[in-house]
């Protein structure tokens, strides 16, 4: 399993974009939780550039990590339900 969060929501001016801020907070919180609770099983990447990227790659699946990622997806889908024009989620 892998997760990749990229781009900007562009739902408001930079610094005022609540959708982008929410997605960034969820992604960063997920990285922090995986780093603390399941770090040996996931490859974690945060690239802080003009085009930010948060990437999570599974090396081994474990129950804690799977639960953390499931919570992240629920949170992102909640934001998508409210703001479907500004967030796209693809799963496989």
C-alpha cells in the first residue's frame, strides 16, 4: 500500500486555504503517528517545496499502521464530502 498527497487545494488565497491546511495537518499527523507507532514498517517522506508532497509506502503491514492509515482516509473523505471540487482521492 502507498499513499501520496500532493498539490494545493486552491480553495482560497495562499495562507487562507482551509482545505489545504486541513489536508496538510491530516497528512503530517499521519506521518507523525506512523513514525512514533510503526516506523519500522513504513517508508515516510515529507518534501517541503513549492509543490509539497507527503508519501507513505508500506514495507510491512501491521495492525497499528493500517489503523492509522484508515483513520487518515476517513478524515480526507470527510473533507472531500464537504469540498468535492477541491480534493480528489484515488484508492486501489
